[in-house]
C-alpha cells in the first residue's frame, strides 16, 4: 500500500475509539444509494478504503479485510476494515479488526488458517487464524529512519470476529530498508514450512517459518526483471495448473507508479518454485489487467480443495487519482472477485487469465436480446452486457448519455482501444481522462462481456483471455448503447446486493 499523506501526531487505539465511536454512520434506507455507489461490488460503508488484505475462507465464510481510514475519505492512518460473505457478492460489514498501536499503522498483509496449530496460538480442535501484516511507524518515517516498517502478527480464535496481537511483535524486524512490507503467506507442503513473499523496495524477498513466528530469509527475486517504474508492492505466490495439467507458479507484483497506462498496476511472472527460489520462465513483462483501475490484487487462502478455485480481488482504483474521485461519504470499491487460471499458449509459454466468478450468475436477471442495428436503451446502471463480434472486423461498443458523455471500446487491426476521455466530469484529476491502447497479439476477439456498475466498467474478452477494468463518473447515467459490427448480444440487469 502507498503512503500519500503524513500526520505529525501519532494516534493510539484508545484515542481512535473515543474519536470515532460517536460518529460512525448508521445504515439507513438511503445508505448504499449515493451517486456513483456500486451496487454489486464491495465498498466500505463509509470513509476511505484501498488494498484488499487478509483474505481467507473458513467455515462457509469468505473474509475480506482492507486498508481503511475510518475518519475521512482520503488516505490516513491505516486500519484493517472487515467484512464477510457466503458468496463473495452479498457482504456483511463487521467492526474494524485491527487498529494502529504504538508500533505503527496497520499496513497490508495476509491471513491463513493454521490448521496444524504450528504457531501454538490455538489448539488442534480450534486452530488459530493468523494474520501477518506490516507495521508502519510514522514517527520513524518522519525521523528519516530506514527501519520504520516491520512485520506484525495477530490471531483469532473465534472465526475471525476478534483479533489479539502477538505479545512479542514484531515477528520480523527490518534490516534497514525503507520499503519492507505487504507479507503474503502460504503453507508449502513439500518443504513443510510457511512461505512469506515480502515486497522490498524494487524486488521480492522470500522467507520461511515452521510456526509463523520465527522467520528465516531465503532468496530474492526481481531486481533486474519485470517493470521497475516505481516501488514493488503486494506480492502473491501460488501454484496453478494449466489446461493440460501442467503445474506452474505464479508471482503477482503490484507496482506504483509504472503501470502501462500510468500510475499503479499489477504485473505477474510465471515459473517454478522449489521452496526457496522462484525461477521465471522468461524475462517478458506481463500485466494482469489492461485497464487503469485494478491494483494490489491478492488471492484467497484456505479455499477447500473440493472447490479448487484460486480467487482474486483487487482494489478498483489508481493512485494517480484515488484521493480525488468524486464520491462524498465513501471512497473506493473492490473489483469483481475473479477466478484465475493458467493457459499454455501455442509457443509453449504460459499466461494468467481471469474470469468473473461463477456466483455472478445468481444475481443476473432475465436475458434481453439486443438488435445490433437499432438504438438500444440500457436496462439499468447495474447491467451485464454480452456481445458476439463479427469475425475479422473492426467493431465498436459505445455507452453514452444525453449530455454527450461516452465510454467507447473498439478494435482496429490488432489493437483494442478504450476511450474514457469524455466519460466523466474529469475536473477532479488531470490524470483520469485517457485512451488506452491494448495490443491483442495473437488473440482473436470472439465475444465481449461488460459489467457496468454505476461508476465502473469491467471488460472480459473471450470470457477470460483479456480483462480491462476502468472507473467512470458520468454526470448523468449512461442509458444508450451504439454498436458497430456486433453480430449478436444481450443485456441482463444485475441485482442490487446492498439492501
């Protein structure tokens, strides 16, 4: 996660409780209906949110923690907000899980179920849920120290409802590196150790532990590989099988700045991991999302083998303008949860793909077929749009409103072009209005699926082959659709999951 502002006075948990207990916003019939509020994407009930953190599945619930500042709609002293869901779509907001303390703010991290109680913090009958997170000491930062970020531990014995910080925090000290953060942890069965991926300035450091408490440094990766326009953040290392059953390891690395379309974005590497060292298949730079607004995405831990999916959620914004977007009581949303898959290409390389989770089908309304030759009115601002593309054609899809604002997607030759230059009142940021050029390389576009949710549009090409996530803030809702060289299509209104 990125620090954008500084506060000279450190705030302690008791003070936060006094300040905020009397001003928490109560849910009313009008809540979640504000202008631009997404209706089927996760948003905080109020105030600021960024990176998803600590995502795990336990006893039928998906837990989502997130970077949260409960005092304002701009970045501030970080807490872990908390919500749970049974389907990744309908969320129950829970009290803040982790507050800042004398060691610092609570930056990004991860959580796992310690099934074997290797930490000794629970029992075999009641295994602890263990969170590893970064402490960010603002006093040390202001003093120009290099060791102001360390790794802390907290644990829960009641299904994630309450959290106790480890008495001997931090569990991983800083050797003197300014950017030393965002631990992502998993159990590596072959080596019988917990593995931690940690963002260290411009590369990733790997650590291992038998018990989540004592950590040993292993190897590093990436100082001379990948995109290096900015600091590396929010790593995630995990195995996936391709369509032929071949196992490879995927390493996600978010970067800010240095994204392909400005600001923040997430790159990935594919290779092998032997319990100590990650070895990439090649040196090519690959991006997980070809849009402006998908960052810091990480995957769920402890999803049962009977499910088998690797599910990711990202933060749907960009550090170029995240603090300025035109929302008033809340700020930021998460992307749709996505199922990740590995695909081997014709040249024997591997690529990461992502698709909207299957659960989306449970909130889709009846299909309304589209006539590509006629003027089309959108059912609602919470809509799935599906299009089949005429083979080998230059096609376009344009959403617009009565005041001339529009969002356009088109193909010309071997490139998809996304134009949001006229999609909004862009006065809040000079960095927002832009046109994206997405190279298709060998990809032949067959179909498009768009998920519109008031202030965002997520495009999936050929279901999962390419994705582009982009925010929009039209002054009036988009209600018209214009198509060119689209052979067939439909729209389905999407249920509002916030009640």
